[in-house]
C-alpha cells in the first residue's frame, strides 16, 4: 500500500517538510518513491507547493493521503483560487 505523507527535514526548531509518496511500511524519514511537493511552516506566511499532476496520478492509482496532507493540499488550492 502506498501513502502520500510528510517527511521532515531541517534542523532543530526549524522544520521543513517534503510531501512524498512512500510505502506504508517505510519509516517517516526513510525511503520514499517520489517527492511531489514541500511545506515550510515557519513564519507568518507558510508555503505549500504541490505538483498537482503527480498528486492526481498517485491518487488515481490508489495512494492514500494522510489527514495532514489532505488539509495542506486543500489550503494550497484555496490560496491559488484566491490569488486569481
């Protein structure tokens, strides 16, 4: 089973997250199949970037998103609509 989840990077007290497609059995910061985006949470303006075409591809092929990734994707789509 494949899951779309966050992988932590960055130093202590300065986390950055990558949105990755990984096997459900691999550890959080372990091996992954593909990186499809990133999330920078610090500061007033947090940044969420997702490769929408790759996200759609993996979801269509059965990958499940974690609740956190679902909320981040939803937030980035909402911001994209507001920017237009």
